[in-house]
C-alpha cells in the first residue's frame, strides 16, 4: 500500500509559551480525531511530528493514524529552524519509501511547517540538506507579527500567514491542515494524482492569508 507521509514541523520556542502551544496541542488532537473518521485518510495518511526550539527532535516517527500516540510538548528556548529542516531531510530519506523498478513507493510527502519567530541558527544549512531529497509539498505558516514569511518564502513557494497566535486562529490552521490531508488522501487514492501546490488544496479560511 502506498502511504501519504505527512510531517508537522512545529515551533516550540519560548515565544509559543501559553495559549499558542496549548492551541497547537489541541489542534493536533483535533486533526487526528477528524482524520480517523475519514476512510481514505486512515488507510493512506501517516503522520510524524518534529518540534524545534534550542534543538530539533522527532517526537513521533512516521506512524499510521490508528497507532498514533501524541506526546506532550512544551515551549522553551530558541528557534532552531535550520536543525528542523536538516532533521526533516534525514527523515524524508529514511522513512519515505522510494519508487523503484520493483515497487511503487510512497506518495510525495506533505510537510506543514509552523513558526512564530525568526530562526536563531543557520536555517540555510538545513535547507541545503532538504534540497537534496524528494521533499514533496512544503507549506510554511508564519504565525503572528514576529514571524518572517520572507525566510519561509525562500524555503517553499507555498506560504500562509496567521496574523494572530491565539487559539482560535491556530485552531483554524489545523482545521485547514486536516482538510488538506483529507483532500490529498482522497485524490491520490481515487485518481493517483499528487498535490504539488497550494492551489490544489482546499481554500484556506479567512484567518489564513496566502503570501504571494
């Protein structure tokens, strides 16, 4: 069976403390609950979570929805986006099955990268690692006024902004991520067509602004 690998890269730096990090945890739980109700998604979607603060760590490896167990996350320290991109590159290389002459590999991965600040490490070094792998679709989400969508725009064409880091806005982001995963899992299952850009995902709610 061809899997749809989904990676969530979540900023857990100190500025996410309080309402934002609680909203992220609730958003992930809501996403898992919704996707488990979707027959295509539960067959196809596999989810991994990578968090980044002073370092990047994969807190949940690529896991099917039925077995997925959320781990508690806390916010502290700095914003090591470069480390997160490097770790993502490593996991895309080792966890995603490649297509060969003998077998069809996984569908192209989808990554949702959410950050509310400016990287405190060398993000370009991490991005250079990422360029060497089949990275699929990466959607960057800049949360709040301190996030730099110009850096995200250098990492991916697909960037959205959330002007507020409050729980309602973050909840809307995760609802849209859920809809995007559901739509993509249905599309690949039914037509075999992979999603390559924002224009093929459901339109984002008004809280999410597409950065041109």
